[in-house]
C-alpha cells in the first residue's frame, strides 16, 4: 500500500526536534514489545526503514513473528498514523540481491546502513551521547495496512 505525500513528509520530520516513532512487534507467545525510534525514514512510498542499533527484543520477535506496526504522531498537524506489515532486519552481510517485498537489501544498506553519518543525534546532550553509534542493520517494514486518525476522529482504516 502506498503512503501519500502527507505521510511521507511526516516521516521526514522525525528526529528534528526530538520526537520519535514507535515500532511494535509481538512474539510467538503474543508478548508485545514497543520501542521508540528516532532514526526513521520512508524508503520509496511503500516501505519504512529504521536503524537497528539496540533492537534485541525486536529482533527476537521478528524471528518468531515477522510483522510490525509503526505509529507516527505528527506533533504540528495533530495527525496520527499506524503502518502495519511484514517486517525484517536487513543485516550487514546480507546478499545485495536479497529482495524483501520489493526492496533489495543492497539498496537499503547503501542508503541507510550508516545512519549516524547522515543524521547525527544533535538533540542528545553531549554528556550522555555515546562515543559512537553502532548500527547493525536496517529494520524494514513493507506497508500493507494504514490506519489514520485525527483527534476528532475515532480511527479510520485507509484502504
């Protein structure tokens, strides 16, 4: 499912001013795990990518149940989205031609495999900033379902 221009632009605003998206995964035993993520972007109009830096429980859950939901709250426009679909972590060393629902591993890693070089964490105070960010790969979600709502709406599925 393709994201529209408003959704795509909201993903470009992440990390500018300190707000985050949330990625939720669920284990095979139905135990959810939600993590706040700052390094996120659209990849084309059907995929969302997130830097994999400290996502241990996420990795375990995706090995058991390869589906994720990314939620975005656009703080300026009061608009909210949830993007659901198959999700994986494309790791360094993956075959460049490995295809995950229409994207090649090599393309994802070349563009987003060294996120810290593109987008340094300027919002993190220097006294708590780690000396180096260690990115292991790129979490990649193929958008299959989109749910959208505004504060005056009750949640509306977009199909």
